């Protein structure tokens, strides 16, 4: 299960308490966070020298969330629209995409493919 990111302030307080000599258990009790979280914050701080959120790994998405929502909106308005028409629309928005990218985005949204045709 994914959890929310901890605030930079909380991570800074954890590190400052650690630097002042407090133990993981005391820090955990004082800040009301699990001991494993305290340990991972301190481990990350020791490794990278910062408590800021570092960029994640992985390939950036070709379509932005805004572009994906626009495609979904267009398809729900006109279910018979072709992928070529949707590609033209995305070009007008300034977000050029291939038809396969568009169909994959619609598939993850549940609007394209066999499953979409079965829905009433």
C-alpha cells in the first residue's frame, strides 16, 4: 500500500533530534511516527546528505494528466471518435502523441478495448 510522503519539516526535525543524540525509539515516540520510518529517514539523510525529496526513477509519462483527462473527456462526449481525430486534438493542445499512446491511455481509463464495449 502506498502512503503519503512525509513533510520536509518532519524529516528535518527527525534528523536534528538524531544529531543531538536522541535514539530512534525516543524520536519515534516524540514525533509519533513508526520507528522504521525514523530509521529510513536517517538512513536516507546519511546516504544523500539531504532530507528533501529526490527525483524518482523511471521513464517520464508521454501524456500529462491534463492531456489524459482531455482525451477521456473527448471520448465520453463522442464515443465514436477515431484515434486519428484524438491524435489531431492532442496536436492542437501542443501535446503530440502517437495513436498507440492514446489507445493505451484510454485503455487504462477503461474507455478502450473489449472491457469498454461490454459496459452498459
